[in-house]
């Protein structure tokens, strides 16, 4: 079981991820709706893993990942986005993300990627 922080500005996506992760036996220790909240929640909860949307208000996911991995080099972050453009995927990984999931979210893919990232 891992402690996971879910970051997305869409309530339906957060709820879906929360349900999937809970069914997989993990514990969602917090939720955030933008990158600034994500950094604060990360500092408060020190999760084992973060799922992070890219397109969010205030501070987007790419910049939040850069800041988190600068402060916490061992942070494990999975980017989740509807945008599948190769350059954006590359940018997400170069910013410090461990993996990338393309929406719509499928439980099987989440399980596969979460398990892979937790073993890193």
C-alpha cells in the first residue's frame, strides 16, 4: 500500500483516480487542484507517489513537477493529461516525471504505471 497525492483541477478526474487507487489498495492522502496546492500538500503529507495533471490554473503540472523534484529529488510523479503530443510528454519526463498516462483514465493503465513507479 502506498500513500498517494492526487492533483487535478477536475473533480471528476480526482474522484475517479481516488476510487481506482483505493480499489488497488492504496491510500489517497490528499488532493490538490493546482501546482501550488500540490507543493503544499506534498510538504504536508510526504506521499510515496503523486499523480499530476499538466493543464491547471495558477501553476501548471510541468512547473509543479520541476519545483517538487528540485526540493525533493526522489519524488515519484506520474503525469496524467489528455494531451498526447510527443513534445509535451518529453517535457514532462525531462521535468522529473517518472511516467505519463494519457486520458481518458483506464484502471488497468493506472494500476500498471503506479506499480511500475513504486518499484523505481
